[in-house]
């Protein structure tokens, strides 16, 4: 019997917080078992040649939406398969009650097992869930969800107190299927999350979608009164960065009052990033972490409107070129904690040609490492180590996976991706192996692609094809 199951030879290991190491890596029982300058090939059952390649820890795509528009089992099978293309081996998916997903409400004690049952056996990556308590009864479930169900992160959508997901209806209660989903609800939710955080040695946190609903109402009305243009720029004008700034101010003020650890999700604009920086400076003792997405880093409404169509509708909206550059500056100076995809498979038929009923969201998980390598490392000089921290180690630490996911150190799960930093491909819908039938990144030339992705020591993706069968498992955090 061989000493090791898998040996990755000849590559450069990218180790978060430490640097790059020219070394071999060997796995046993699904864990990283050894790192050495030269591990003999004879000691492993399987050898993967990584000569001239970078070996990164598998990405932890911390912002995902399984089952938002399609059945959970279908999304789990097709969209986590797409994750492997981008080097992601773990996804953390948001789930809530109300319209979309399962289209009903009720206690998570009964709904979460149903979700886990639907996803089980279909996922190509390991997975966890963030849950959104939509009513007071669900807030009361937080201690049990943390202590018994392995859920350590929760969510509040600030614009849901005034709008539905597409922003074409103001019947928020019918959409959320909840009682009062207002700042009072947010305050009691923060109290519960802070109490759970204080009662455990794990980080229990609240993630926030920051857009202010009352201002959205005003700006949406103004855009619609001005000829109601059917463009992504109009959508950005209707939900401008000011709505993010005000919502960040509201949310962080309540977070300081309750001492609640918070994550500001998908900061989409220079103004939102400035507001986040100001809040952090004003509240130095508060655990506050920041996320951006691939599409807010790389797509603009100018370029997408020139191509036509509404495939790029997403919340918060795609912004301007100036905003993408401001967000990259936040990446480069260390302000941003992690980058995620906010992957939500949404078919073209759900977009249509009318702006307001078009469903928001699209896929991007297959581009997680490629975009960071192409736009970050090659174009902006971002170090590979920092890239590994942005897409793997930092989200793992933020969401209770440190020690298991997010690094290449001995004892961690053997989740890794072998990247050819010089491989250049043009993005096509087919290349991404998603169930989605369009892609806002279509036609973009991207340099730096995974050629192999490994989950717990087993090869799951190689040279454009998945291998084996889905073997992802739920991760209690």
C-alpha cells in the first residue's frame, strides 16, 4: 500500500499568509499529509504533475445562491460543477424563506433538513448555508441553529422592507412572508447573533445586503418617470450608490449598538467602499468585514448596455468603470476581505427584455480564480498569496472553516486547484459548465485558468471535464 493517495509534484504552492513555496504536496485520508521539496513518486498511488504551475488552496466561494430560481437538486448538480472550473471546492449558499427558493415560510427546524436532503448527493463541492431569519420566530431559532445545526452565519436584506427581489413590487410582506421586516427586526436579529457569538468560541456573524429602500422608492420613481429606459444604467440610477451609503450607515450604527459581528456584502461602488471605510474608522472595536464580487470588479453598465440585453441585471446593480477601479483599489490596499461570485443561475428566459420584471442575478463561480489571476495578478500586480487569501483563506476564517478549509497546510482538507497562470481563454457559456444559458462575461479574454481541481484528495475536474461523481458534503460550522 502506498504511503500517500495523491502526490502533486513540481508545482509552486501558494500558502495564504506565508508566501509561495516550490514544493511537492501529498495527501492521505482526504487531508494534506506532507509538504516537502521532493516526495518520491513511488510513495503515492496517484501522481499529478504540476511542473510550472501554481497550486492554490481550493476557493471558498462564500456568496452563492443554490435553488433560488430552480430546484435545489438541479442547481446543486449543475452550479457546483461550474465551481470546479474556477477552482472552488467549497460553496456557502444563502437561503431564506419567502418567495423564490421553496416559496413558503415556516421554522428552519423543519425547512433546513428539507434543504439538506434536496442538495445531498448532488453537489460536486463541499457546501454550507447562511440562513436569513425573516420573522421573529426564526430569530428565536438562532441559538439552536448555531448550537445544533452547524449554522454560524445569517443574513438581512435591507431593501426587502420596501421591495421584492426584482424591485417591480412594493408588496414586501407578501414577498418576505414575514411580520415586520424593518430596522426593528434587524436590531433584534443583531441582538440574537451577538448573543450567539458571545456564547461560543466560533465567529457567529450577520451578513448584510445594504441598499436603503425608502431612497430606492424615490429614485425608481424618477427613472420610470423619465421615459423608463430599459438599460442597466437606468437600473443603477434607480438604485444608486447613495442607497448603499445610507444603508451601511444604518446597519453599522445598529451593529455597534448590539456589538454584532457583520459582513458588508457585495460592495458595488466607490461610494459604498468609502462608507465602509468610514464606518470601520469610526467603530474600531467592531468586527466588520467587507466583500466584493467578480462582476462588480470587472463589469460596467457602459459595456453591457453597448452589447444589449438585460442579462447583467443584478442586485446591487452593475456600476461604472470608475466604480470598478475604486473597488480594485480596495483590493490592492487590503480594505476588502474577500471576493465571491454571488452565483445565482438565472436563465435568459427569466431576463426578457423588460427591465423591472427581469429576475436579477447570474452565474460567475467558474471565474473566481481566473478573474483574480487575469485582472489582479497579470494586470495589477496582485501577489498570488493575496489572491489565495481573497478567495479562500479569508472567507474560510470569516465563516468558521479555518483549520479545515482555505489553506494548504498539513492537516487541512486536501482541497486544491492547479493553475496554469499563462493559459489564456476566451470566456464562453459552454466553457463554464453551468446550467445557465448566457454569461455577462462572454467574450472576455482571461489569462490564468485551473487545469485540475481536487476535493479532499480526489481529482474532480481536469482539463475542462469533471471526473467521477458528485461527492460534496455538508459542512457544519
